[in-house]
């Protein structure tokens, strides 16, 4: 087919035929409007358009655009279809090229399939007439609340969590505002479905359940073209990017390209819990291969079938990506690194934290939410952070990130040097207690935690030797807080603080029931994945969930509303303190060290306000002048899932 060009295209102001050399364009319009012709990648065809009425305000009217070669425009039957084959798809053979035209108009049938504007049965009678929906929907008109009630009823019919996850993802692709209203109003029930622990299984089976792509996929094949790929994304005003390379998905290991479920899930929470507009969020997967043999041999795997790249090849692709993001979206777009392996996670954060607005949720987000829980727990056990001794099982991103933020907070409270406050914190890795005699063989991020002590190889022996008051698990190894470990903690602590943080549930260091039973009901317990309440000796124990979703949505909102250009550690401390302040005496009475998720949007607003205030204090904010009431301002900036009224 002949391509359109501005020199040969004749613009008509009424319904009729516009011709180019060797090609005809038939346009039928029901009412005056402006039509833009676009390719399937969302970009307008340059200098091509049909100006029907430039004074029209309402462009949400249906339009039919037909393009065909003049020689093939005759109403003849074809092998693949019927008459009036206006796009040339039926008459073309597989050897012929066709042009994938589409029209950027949301009206009629296309409106019902536009997730950003679709309201389903909630379209009013007036809207059905104005937007050519009459007859395309059953006659009943229902309100938004009834739609939520119906969807929750339907989702609860599924007994398998993955089926519920798929139902939620299907809804997100059909009716965006209903999806977010459903999630916001039922957050405690649906959070484990759209994110951990269910998202872990979804990633493992992503190739099998994959339907429609969400987000951008950038692979090694795309080196030199990353900026072009970013420009393919239809939304141009991006504020938050969540990116993964899939090498360390939760506690499940290398899932390669199928780790996309993590950025998609995180950004759903950015919108539902933090109020970031869905159109401002962009999930991205960097596909550099996978070392997971099961994935490589899976016929349904959706990524590159090669071993994972590393070294220079990996660094060059990441550098091109980071440069392209900054070039395309500017200085103030937040890039959240998610589920990178330890070596890359620390290197990327260190490399780009001074040139980009970057945040690693596994290192910094986890640290902030755990610190908030510890600050709250002090009101139950007494003393200050400096009075306690901490032992970690796990010395990766999460463990060292949490340890560093605890040390920073103790240093801030006591004015003691950071090197001194670190000595209150001990870490255990796969080779045993991290001690000074191992320093030469340690990875760089573990070296600050190598203290003077004789070598200890077994975790239980480390517990008995260090005698910590706080035990934190970030190992990704399930059932490692054994009965003997919990009993040892309980033997030298009246109220042992036990945090089993690894996700998903199967990887948790111990369950809530085990912690309460083995400690005879004395443990202050929180976990990374949710556990049901536990009855022990006639008392009901409700455990808290040390979920990063408490922190990162509000943290990101604070960066955005202040126009911050860099992330500072003091912002993380501010977020922790703001979250801890939301725990009430009533919560403490129930043994909770985190507030319920039911008020998460208000919690996020308070966190955002404190983070923004710190950004202004540090001179890192660019949105001036500073609002007088940052909490009210944060709430006013939050996305609302309420349906809009259409003209």
C-alpha cells in the first residue's frame, strides 16, 4: 500500500473521499469532529489528518476511517473475509504488507473496551445516547458501589488465590477506576492477592497466564534503541517507574522476564495506596536472560532464552536505560529498583543515587518499614533503640539495608558515630556469624557488620551467644526460626521481638502461630506476608505485617509533591517516624506494632508530608513555594477512582 504524505494528501472538511496518489481514503462521520490518524504504536502519522470541524469541543464521537488501495477497493469477496475489505486485510495474502491504522477516539464500542474510560453498566442514560452506547449495553444502569459489591462477590467465589489474581488483572484491563475503587475499599482482603504472597506464584506462572502486555519490556536485543522504546509508551507524563531484571523475585529466585508481575503489582499499590495517577506509572522489565533452567526449558516462557548477561554487557544496557529515562522524562521521575540480585542492587543504587531520583524498595523501603515497627515496639518493651541488641538472619539487600537504617537512627538519637552504633547489630549469612576474621572474604556491603567475635557457624549458637533482644529474618529461607531458636529468645527476653520478614508465606522464617506458641504468648511478632489471628491459651493474638506497602506509596508521593530531585537517608528516617506515629494505644493493646491497612491512604498522606518536609529542609525540593499544610496538600493530590461524568 502507498503511504500517506502531506504533499499529496487532500484535506476535506466534510464526509467524503480524500485521495492520495494510488490510494483512497473514505471517511464517514456522524457529527463534526477532529480526527487524527495514528499508527498502532500510538504515534500520529506526521502531517496527516482530516480537519472536519476545528471548532468542535466534543471529540468523543465515533468515526470510521477506511484505507485501501484504489485497485483493491472494489466490493469483491476474498478468501479470508467478506465484501468491502477496506483495510486490505482480507484481500491481502501473507506476503503483502498492510497498514495497521487506528483512530484515537473513545466512543461507542471502542469506549467499552477502553479501560481508562469504560464505566460498564454505570454509564448513564444521557451518556449512552451521547456516546453511541445505546443497545451495546443491557438497559439497566447501576452505580459504582453496586459494581464493587458485585465484583467482590464474584472474586470471593474463587477458592484459589491465583484465580483471584487473574480476575483482578482482567478487571484492571477492562475498567481501571472500578479496579482501584475495589482495591482501595477492600485493601486488607485484596492486598495479598494483587501483591505478596500471590504475586509470587503469578510470576512463576506468568508465561502461562499471560494475556495482554502490561508495561515495557527492554531486552539485550534492544541495545541502542532504549530511548525509542520509551517513546513507544502512550503516556508521556510519567512520574514513577518500577523496574526489575527479575533475578531475585521475592524469595523465589531468578524468574527472568516473568518478574514483570512485580512492577505491575507495585504500581497498582502506588495508585491505590499512595494516590499516584495510573497514567503516571510505568512498569518495566529489563530482560538480560535467566539462569533458571526450568524457565529456559518452558515452552511458554516469554523472555530471552539465554543465560543471564553480566559484567560490561549488563552495565551498558542499564546505563543506556537510566540515561534514556532521564532524557525522556526529566530529572524528577522516580526510578524504583525492584528485586535485583544483591550485587547489582547495591551497585546500581550507589552508582545512580547522585545523578537520578532512585529508590530501592528491597534495601531502603524494607529498612524504613522495619524501623517503624521497631520504634513502635519500644512502647511495648521499653527503652530506646540504643538499649537493644539486634541479630539478623540474612545479610543481603534487606538485612544490610535494615541494619544500616537502624544504626543511622541510633546515631541520630544518641549523637554517637555510625561506626559505634553498628556494633549493636549482628548479621548471620550462609557461612555463619559475620565476624572480623572473615572480613577479607566478605562482599563489600557486609564488611561494616564484621565485628570482633569468635567464629560461630550455626544460627542457634549465634542466638545463644549474642543474646539479642530483637531477632530479624530476611534470609528467604523458610522455617529457620525453629522452636529451639524461639525458645532461646524467650529464655533471655520477657518480650522477645521476632520479625519473620521473608516473602512469600512459604519462605517465612516462622509462622505467627509458631512464634506465639513457642514463646508462650510473649513474643511481639510481625511478618512480611500476612498470617491469620492466632488463639493461644484463650487469648487472641493479631500479628502485624511488616509490609513495604506501608512505606513506598507515601514515600513516592512525598517525593512527587515536593518535586524532589534526589533521595536522602533522612527522608527514610522521616518516613519511619511518621508511620510509627500512626500506631495508637488501641493497636498496642492488641499487640500490633503497625496500624491496620484500612486507613492506608491517610497514613500515606502523613508519610508523604513528612518526606516532602524533609526534602524542603534539605534543599532537594523544586516545587516552590512550599505548601503550608503538606498533609492536606498530599491528600488533595491523590488520585480518586470515582467515575467522571462525560459530556
